């Protein structure tokens, strides 16, 4: 019965509602569902009561944003919208105006908060105040002119020094900025696209990399032509600020080519979708960092026998013969191939760094190491199987380039 008290003191119409309540005691809430609703709505506080708290919240939004406490700004805005939604329900006559105000004034403000853009926020806040007063004029209250209080009234510390991610702010303001959260790269989630070797394992310039995360893309899409695009299904990935070629995007994984131009050392990546930027993720780049492509959920190398058929336990290759093993991360090639473009079909581009291999524990001659013609970022090693090894369905094979060993895989030898 707390509502009754608020009613009696604020609004003539509601005093009548309260009197009715007293006179009829138990019998007042009768009729159809709609009639009951109308009666209940009639005893709710009017816009005036709602507006007092509403207006207070906006002062809090402003000062929280100014103090860089974007979490508090988001929270205060969310609370203001909740009060507004109460008003939309209990004052259906004002609903359309309030909803228009929400999409024209509050959504831009919410986006500024999510982007932590103070300049944009101040601009949109002042536009909003114009719209607040515009609605007062439109509803016959032109003498109610909102003024930002000189000081914050929020009974909480504003300068907490806390940092906020786009995603955190987006979650608080999901009702205003829509349900699509910004992309997030998993910590350590930038890896060699063949071996998936965990960070801090480096990746090499020119190689195929995989980026793991959440909300990276809204849907799944694959590049359909070369040179590879730097935007796919609205997604871009920037490494050290430059967009990189994309093979594939999906909510949880992106496959891309690390540009040949990426210098060895620490690098940063940011994934951008229509929902915003991910936090920048740091990863290591080394001049070579090979990964051999395995079959899914196995360490069996994807390799071709000398006759071009796929190597496997059912189709082993003989000792002394040459297999082709697919990998990425060999580093620089001569002549160079531009980033995003397929290796030419008429000119081979061997690796600039020396390669070596062992199969079954014995040194195996590398006949060719370089880019696979017609593909982007894909390389191959043509390796002769030593004749002195023990055959088997799973014979260990490792390849090093520039002294760096890749993942250990197996091939089948007869
Ligand atoms: C849908 C139109 C509408 C919008 C939008 C609107 N108001 Fe109001 N506001 C009103 C009406 C109508 C009243 C008069 C209350 C009543 O119905 O008795 C009011 C009253 C007020 C009051 C006086 C409350 C009191 O009783 O002391 C303040 C302060 C106020 N509004 C601030 C704001 C602020 C700040 C905004 C923008 C963030 C805003 N209003 C947006 C319609 C609106």
C-alpha cells in the first residue's frame, strides 16, 4: 500500500483514485483484465513523479561520463530507461512520445557511452536536453526547462579509475544499443592456422593465422576470390592498425593471412564488426613459425604421396619416395608474393630460410620448401622418405624452418 501514499500527495486525479480505494475497500478491483489494468494504471504516479527521478538520473549519467566512470554512466542511463518504461505503461497517452525520445535521444547517448566517446557524449547530451524541453513544450509544460545540476547528486564515488570494455558497457545498455555484443578475442587466441600452437608461440609473416574469440562475426562467411578481401561479412581485422586479408569469419573463429610486412616482435590485433571494436590483443611475430596442417582431431599430417593421392594408413607411401606436406609459417619467400594474393602458377616462390625434416627419427631430404602455387599463405615441403626407417601407419615427422621446429605429426610409410 506504499503507492497510496505517493498518490495522495502528488496528483489530483490520483487522490480520487485513492479515495475510491478507501470507499470500496475490497470490491474496487473488479471487471475484466483490461478494466483492472486501467484502474491499476490510474493509481500509479503520473509523469511528474516519474520525471523527478528521471531527471535526477540524467545528471548522474552526465557527471559519471565526465569522470570517465562509463560503467556508472551506463548503469544510470539503464535505470532512467527503466523508469521511463514504467511511465510508458502507466501513461499510455505519452507512450509514443517517450518511445520517440528513446530512439532519437537516448540511443545515440547509449552508443557514445559504449564507445566511451566523451566529445560525442557531450554533443548528444545537449541535443537530448533540447528534446527533453521540446517534449515539455509539446505536452503543455513549456515552463519546465531542464537544467543540469551544478554538481553530481549521485551518492557514490565517481572517479574510481576503473576501466571498462565495450562488451561490459554493451551488456548494461543492451536494451538501447541492441543485442549484438562487440567482438572479443580470447586471450592468447591468435595462433598458427595449421598447428593452433598456443600463445606465446609466435606466428610468421605471410602465414595463415586463426583468431579465436566470441562474437567475432554475426554469421559465417568465406572469401570467394583472390586477392583476399580485407572485409568479409562486415568484419575487419587490423594488425598493427592495418586491415589484413581474410579467408573465413564466424562467431568463434576467423582465419586470416598475417601480412608479409608484419615485423617480428610484439603485434596487436583488433577485430571490428558493426557492434564495435574488440579489445586489442597482443601476440608474437617471428620470422618463421611453421605449422603442419593435420587432419581434424588428429596429428596425422595432410600429405600427398608421390602419385598425388592422399597419404594415410590405407594408402601409405614407400620408403625412398617423395611426399608433399602442407604447412604455413615458412616466413619470407623469394621472389616475394604480395600479401593477400595467391602464389603464381608459373613461378615458384621458395622459402628464404633453410628447411630441414626428419621422418621416423632419420634426416629426410627436403627437395622443395615454398609456397603452394595458386594458394594464399599455404606452403608445402616436398620430402623424401628415408630408406632406412621402420615403416608403419604412424611414423613421426617433424619439419624445421630457420631452425624453428613446427608441430610433430605422423605419416604412413610402407
Ligand atoms: C514524453 C515527453 C517528455 C519527455 C521526453 C521528457 N519529459 Fe519531462 N515532463 C514531461 C511532462 C508531461 C511533465 C509534467 C509532469 C506531469 O505530467 O505532471 C514533465 C516534467 C518534468 C520535470 C518536472 C518534474 C516535477 O514534477 O518536478 C522535470 C524535471 C523533467 N520533466 C525533466 C525531464 C528531462 C531531464 C527529460 C529528458 C531527459 C525529460 N523531462 C523528458 C514530459 C516529458
